[in-house]
C-alpha cells in the first residue's frame, strides 16, 4: 500500500467511524497501524487505489449527506422530536409527510432552522429540516418527500423506537433467578445424543415447578450447516435468524403417526440405541446425531401432512417470506455443493443459471422450510411449558454476535455485510493474543440503506417464542473490532455503529414481543455502553469474578439493579474449576498467556482470594473452609444474592458439580473440545434431564441463592 499522511488518514478514519487506537489488556493505549486503517477503510467502501484517495474520500464524506433527497432511513426515539433533513436544489419547494403503520397520513412540521446552501456535484443544494411528530407512536412508518418543481417523490423508512423498554419493570417486585443451560450438553432418555427442544420443555417444567425458577437461559440455537460435518460452536452459526434442526425432537413430530408400523418400530429402536450415548460423559458427537436425525426427518417429511397441518405450514412459509426461502435455498445448494460458498461453482454467480438450478431444487427447498416449521412448533411448545410452570420470563434465547463467513447469511445478506474483514476482539483478559471469530460484520452504511430490515427480521424470529434474549457481546451494537483478512487478531481496529438505531430497534422488537433484553457487556467498553443500556431499559451483565475495582472487589451491594448477575459464564470454567485455577492451567498448556504462567497465576489467585474473602467477611463462608468445594460454590451464590440485581443466573454446571470448561476463547476444536462437553457431576457421571428433579445438590444451591 502507498504511503499516506498519518494525520489525514486518521481524520478520514474518524469521519467514517474508525478508531485509530484502542485500550489493550494491559490498560494502555495502542496505536492502530496505517495499513490496518487502510484495510478497514477499503472494507467500508473507500477506493484506496485512486490518486489522492484520502482527500477524495474526505470530500465524499463531506458531501454524502447532502446528496440524499431523504435520508436512507430515519430512526427516532418516541416523543423526542427528532430532526431529519431533506435536500433539494436551492429554492425548490418540498412537501413532507408520514404514512404510519396503520396507513394513516401524518403531517410533518418544518423546523425554523436555516442552513447555508452548498454546491453539491455542480448543483446549489438547500437543506430543509423537519421534525418527527412527538406524538407518533413506535413502529415502522414511511417518510415521503415531494418536490413539485421537479415532479420528484421519494420515500424512505422511518422507525420510531421506545424511549425505554418497559418489559423488565414488572420484575422489580422481587429478585428472580433462573438456570443457565448449554442445551446440547444435557440429554434425556429420549435424546439422540444431543439435548433437544423436547429436553428444553422438560427442563423448564422442572426448573419452574420444582425449584421456582423464572427463566431458563440457553445457548444460541442458530442453524449450522445443513448436513454433517457441522460446526460445534453455537456462536459461529451459518445464520442467526433460523434454528438448527439438530435440536428437533424427532419423535415429537405429529407426522410420525403417518409412518408405517414397521418404520415406527425402527424409530423406537433408534431412540433405544442412543441410550448409551446419552449416559456417556465423553465428548458430544453432533455429526452422528445429526446424520440419524436427517435420515428420519426426510422420511417423516415424505410421509406428508394432514390438510390442517399443510395449511399451517403454508401460513408459516408466507409469514417468514423471502428470508426463509433464501435460507432454504442456500441449504439446498449446500447439500449439493458443500456449505462453503467460496467453493461453489462460478456458474452459480450467474443469475440465470442459479435460477435454473434453484427450480430443480424446489422439493429440497421446501424440505428445509419444513424443518424450520418443525423447529418453530417445538420452540413454541417449550415456551408454553415455561409459562405453565409459572415462569415470569420463560426461555431466554441467546443471540450470537455474528455468522460464519461462508454460510447462509454471508451468501443471502452479502449486500449488507462488509467484505475482506472479520470480527474479533483485541488482546484482552480472555486471550492476550486477541481473537478472530471469522465472522463478517454488518456494513454500517449498507445496513442503514436497507432500512435495518435484515437486523429487524432476525430479532423478530429469535424473539417469537422467547420471554427474553441475551445479546452476546452487545458492545458490538456500539463498535466492533474489524480485522482485515490476512492480519493477526491483534492488528485490527474498532468501527463504530449507530448504536441509537441498533439499540432502539432491539428495544422496539422486544417491546412488541413482551421480552426482556440482557446485554452481555463484559470486557473493555466505553461508559456510554452501560449508560445507554440503563436509559433504554436493557439489562447489563455482571460476573462475580470480573467485578473488580482498582484495588479490591466491588461489593455486591454496589452492583447494578438493572442487571443479570452470575458467578460464572460459559467462557470460564464452572466455579469448582475456576477455584482450582483450571483456566490458568489450560491457557498455559495452549500457549495463550503473554505474561508468563507464574505472574498470571499469582494475579488470578490474588483476585480469586479477594472474592472468597469477601464471602468470609459477610459471614457466608467459614474462614479456612475448603476452597475447591461445594460449600464455597454455595457461599459465592449467597454473595451475589446480596446484590440489587433484578435477575440472578445459576449455571447448571455449578448446580450439579461439573468442573470442565465448555469453551476456551481463542482456540479451535483441534486444540480443545469446545462446545462438546456433556453435562456431568463431580464424579464424572453424566447428568440427564431426569436427574434434575429432586436433586439434593441442585436444591441445596438454589436454597443458598434464594434464602442466603
């Protein structure tokens, strides 16, 4: 790359929302290299090959807003009197109005605000400012602007978002708790080697009626590849909108009754054959389970449906629209050509050839639509089970931060995803070498130009059968760490997003779904993150081990009220393992420590003991008590119960005595069996769903939490 003036490069980066420095794990400022900034700017659409490209890009950035008759999208906060601008040739008249969701025409008042006209692309252009009516309700409306002098009319989306999400307000009468579950890891006698949606329904019943839980928080259920081998990580899906059919309880599908008697007998035999797998504490084998499920799902699909069920399926397809069809089309193509779109034949890039191929795959496309319908029905059943169990919230879904760079969303939504970069994290306490999650980020401008429709549709689907959603790395709605292809994870830069728009649309969809939102706001972040979440009625996240001030742990009484608080998280070992320092052992073995094992262990022991001593000072744990013991685990849960946090989360691994870590950030499956650890107790014996009811160890921990 050519040499550029650093000062002007930084100016351009700032104009386009790219930060030229970041705070590392060492709490020091680190400068982003010029080449990294250039790579990120290129991914944002800057032509870095033209002469004086920095100056040309600065000029474009200065004029772009003035080129639009109407903004591509306007996102306002309800009642705020939000201003937006309309641009026309100077002195041309303009008429602006709104069509609301119900089809009603709403007049718009012009603001008394003079702005000097500017020459844009050879035309003297004027700017008129208008105000979104404060009384306009939340929802997806349409802005219209008409210039009678040019006989020109344009329209664009207007999204009015709630000033504050109110769904958590009803929870304020008392502190509530729930179980955090990695669904794939806990099987039942009816499972096929992997926990499924039938298991989720039963877990909700047990947790709600047996222990008084108000929610069950699960890992992302986003779809992986349509055929084995499939990605193990639920945080690296092929799409975030649709569900992984791996979680289908095959025997619960009503159309099983349409199979022949002989096939139904064989189906029962398959369930029995998985009994030994379900009771094994060895690593989970998703591919084996999924191959068997796909075999039977195809048979059940071929058996057909009743007239009533066929009508329900047709209604589902119509409701989900083009997004479902595009996903199912990708699945059908991936069955034929593999799930890596970068290896598909070049001819599929030709629209005519692609259309011909798609027409020949109509039945397979319908099959993959049908799988999503089955998932939707079984998710609805789990949601109903939670409600019948008396849960105030129910199932809390999890929204991953991104998708696989060669998967369904990367193919179907490529127009709104940035190319040539991946998402990750700079060097931090999880991984001092940084992390590359191999995920393409939203392109901020193109997503806005699409009216945020792909983002809205994703949220709406995830929230349809959930009482809440946990947004993984919610910092990504404010800024994301972009890593140009070919760079190590440490050689990236933060790119800013319109967080008011993204947080606002999240609040809008959650308000309409009646769901609470929990933002995972861990790691390095700016104060605006927690301030914004609080103002908009979105819960933050506190993890006991991370709540440290400059010199000592933060007292739990000082935690945030609008928050979900837990002792541990899936990126750390269960509490028994954390107390033993298993995470330091593992990171040392994998070469993930930058400061040296001795220094890292000393720091960790100091911080761990400070937390444990806090429990001792509160009288929740006897001085000198055995450290790596269930009594310490229970004391730490009593400690978080002292917080004012409206929600408390208990990891199921802690409740049964598991010690193994589910995921080691910054590693792949060839280095550690991430996301493949089945639930087991402190003796290494696999724990089934049936074992959760009337479990003394679980009951003791819940009693410590709720009565502590």
